[in-house]
C-alpha cells in the first residue's frame, strides 16, 4: 500500500492483556485519513453510550494523520482522543515532537487502547512486535526518570516515549501527556484517562521510512527542501523561529487582549517583566525542533538563580506565560519558568492549571474560600509563591489541590455561590489566553468547539483583518473576507466556518497549526500538493476542507449523542461584560450579536440550531450518513 | 525616535532588528517613516506612540518619541 499509511491499527485491551492488529483499506482511509477523523470514527462507533471517562470502557485513541512523519516542516502531529474527564464530551489533544513520526515508522496509523490494567504497565512497540510490560517501578516517578529507565531497560536510546506524569496518575482532570519531555498533548484531560487505565507510557521504535509509504516521495522530499529554505524568508515562520510564542506577549498587551486577573483586564501593568527580550536574556538556552521541522519554534530554558529550573522539560510558551502569569496577576519571569517546569514535570495542562489557580484566587478575594480551605495560604492575585504551591497541591491532590484538580466548573459547583461566574470555561474546559472581546471569531471558536474552549480550532480574526497582510493573502484562495477583528456578524461566521474546516483538516492530516497559512508559511496549494503526493489522490482545497468538516461533524455527533445541546455552546458571562483596562477598555461581546452569529454558524454547518445535531442531508453530503442513523437510535 | 518592531515586523527591517533608533524631521508622518524603512503598513495592526494607540495613517512623530508597532497576533501554543 502506498497512500501514506500501512493501513494498520494496533488494538490493545489492557484488562485482558491482549493485543491484535486491525487493517483498513484505501476507500475507508480516504474518508477518515487519520488523526482526528479516524479517532472520532472509532470513538463514535465503539464507545458505549453513557460510558464515563474513567470507566475502563473508555477508549483512548492515539492516532497519526496521513502526513505525520512526512519529511517536511510541521508534518509532525498526532492526536490523543477519548471521552474527556474535564468536559464529559469529545476530548482531544494534538502534539508534535517525535512520537507520532516514530509510530508511523513502526508501521502503525493508530493505537486504540481499552480496558484497565490491574497493575501499572507500559506498552512497548517495536515495529510489529508489541509487549505489555510491568510499570510498577515507574509509577510516581518524574517523566525524565521514566524515559531514562525505559530506554535503559530496553537497551535503546532512540526509543520515543509518550507518557503521563503524576497528574495523570492522580486523575487530575486536566492532566496531559508528553513525548520527549518537551511536547505536550495537554488539553481535555487525556492524561487522566490514560492514568485511569494504569498505563504510564507507550514506548515506540520504528525502522521503516515515510518514503516507502508515500505515493510520490520525490515531491514530498522537494517540498521539504523548499520549506526548509523558506522558514527564514517568510515573516511569520521567521518570527516563530526567532521568538517563538513568547513573542506574542507585548503585542497582545498593546492590543488590550492579554488576559489579566482571570480575564477582568486586557493589559498587565508589569508586562515589561515578562517580555521576549527579558525571556531571551534571562531564560533561553536553545531553540528546539520537532521531527524534520525547520521552524524550530520550541524554546529551551534553564534557571539557576532564585529558582532552579531544569532544561529537560521545555521553556514556557505564550499560553503558559500568561495563564500562570498576568492571568494570576504575576509578572515574575523566573517564577513562571519554574511554574511551567512544574506543570510539565507533573504533566498538567498549563492553560487549565493557570486558569484554575486564577479562578481560585478570585474566589479567595471574594471570600468564597478562606484560609481554612487553602491551608493558611494567602491565595490572592499576585502571590507568586501561592501560585507555585497550588501547582504542587493540584498535581498531588493534596489539600485544596484536590478540589482544584477537578477543574473550574466542578470546583465552582462544589464551592457554590457566585463561584460559577469566576469559572472561565466552556463545556468545562478552561479558556486559553486569548480574549474574544478583541477578536470575536475566537468567541465563536470557544463556544462551538466540541472539546470546549480551544484557541487552535481556526484562525484568529486579527490575522485576517487587513486584506494586505501576508496572513490574509495566504488564506484568500479559501474564499474568506477581510473583516474587522471586533466585528461579530453573519459574514464573520462564514469566514470563521471556512477557516475552521481548513484548520480542522490539519488535525486530521497531521500538520501543525504553525505550518499552513494563514498562521504561517505553507501555502494552500502546497498543502494540497503534499496530500496528493502522499496519497496519489486527486484532492483539491475543497476536499481538504471537507476532510476537516467531516472530522468536526463526527466530534459534534459524539457530543450530541451524549446529551450536549446548544446550552453548552455558550461563553462565560464575563466575556459579555466590559474589559476593565487597556486599549479595549469597555469592550464586550454583545449577546445579541453573538446569538445571531451562532445562528448563522449553525446554518452554515447544516446543524439544528437547538439540538446542534448535524442534519441527515449534511451527513450524507460528507459521506457519513451512518452517523444520522446512529443519532436516531434510542 | 526609538522604534520597537513587534512580532514579525522586525523581519522587514534591513538588519532584522526589533529595536531601532532613527532620526526624523520634526512632526513627520509615521506612515512616511515606515515607507522609508520598507515596512508594509498592511502588516501593522497596532501603532502606539508614547504609550497611546494612534491612527497609523495620520499620526505624526518626532525624534523624542517612543514608537511601538505590532503585527496582527494569531494563536499561541
């Protein structure tokens, strides 16, 4: 087979300690070409309706896309999908790094894990040999030690290891996974699902080559050369390499949309203390990469000063800098490097972790929790040591950390009173560090995304506001309009819809958000040509967007089946209230404009505006009419 | 004039610098300064002079000013 895959899925039943091989054909793969589409297909067809996230029946799918492991920049991503313990709906978390490509080279498109091991185990996959191994000696250990131990006991330093940490072992509802200690499937609590299965790690070693799987490996190789050269010649990819995401801090602050003090404010008074220039001077030790990627947007940091920060776990990205920083009222860069290291060491999602601490700080300042609940910790905004202590308590579920490990929505229900107004979440997942009051389609994205608030499900309005910008011009062939960032309208919904489909396709095919236009440097025709070269299929940009749309519809159908309706597609009340300070002081999202835009969006998507269920006609158009039958089953 | 080029705007500067100090005639149009530096206005989302947001097309600057320019900012990680 030469259409970008071996057509093999590894099935693992941890309860019965059995494994088996499943194969699929090309016709199936053209409809579900890996990643989110393949994983959502499996979850929707096989997870019993109503099975809870920590039930052994929950299905953990680790899936590559058709392009994962292709030797060109940003083709590195794999997804982890299961029913989410944070949202009780469709859970998903993508990551780059090295594990996905290694799994591809081992000959597997996906690993599907069910059941629960009696004792901690890890999975060892070497090409087509698979072994379930004892991991009792690894349980409770730091990821770096686990990685070193596994490589030593299997006598192979080149093994790539995907693993959970202490957060996942302790079922923290926003626990994630890492590969190579620096790349994270952080969101929606996939690490807790893996922990509930007593599965600490999946170690992989593969020895085949992507060139053997691709229909036209020469074209793929040529694209690799072209893109590697272009990184420095294109402003967006140059910026990602030069500064990485920490470079976003000052621009967002100037725009008045740097989430500060639990989204009360959009500008932080001590922003100079966490700007890129300081980061580069005080923290940075190296720029790092994912598999075969010339962008090199990852940062490595080390601190040996007021805090000791290991260089093993990667440097803070923008999201971590803000969620644990200004959003908690904190501007101490070294402390933020430490907080980021702790989240990465315990394998907690640094977005949800920071947002949950900010929530707790606001509850404390309003007297909803007191010193008795915090164990004597003065949990006010700006208390750096309190923030660091909270990360430890959450990971270990000690003291108030046991409550906060439930995430903001559950914690607010338990605390009661006005706490729910301080929980900045959608469907139970905490907001990333982008304020929709300054870029309204991000509000549509947060509200409608099946996995809860997510900032990487479509392009952000700001990149598309100016028709002369490099971002807009790149994505223009998709049929979008240049619209003001704060406009919230039917035409904004339309442009959002197009870009959601385009970006969703990245999550299916295995491309990074920092690859294709409008966020970065790979052009529309190059994405299409890469898919053609990998598969031999005569795809078009329209088909790429249908691939993305189909995956979204599968995820939506999963949520609808589990009882989600339009009532879950809403924003936190605070976003309908004015920003307190900064360049957009007074800005808010009008409820009327938001509801009208959401109505338009459901129409565009072919979904019922009340139940949000995809119509049979839409599902037929996408070639997945079986989903309509499934939704009609009682 | 002290000029800060945020995000990918520094890519357009001849030496890829994000901080530049330049001399300008008194009360020069900012847009003319950018034309001189070959920085495309289409990439500028926010212009700030001495801490206050300004209109890129009409703002005037002098040697004593501190100017910050930022491109549109997309998603992080």
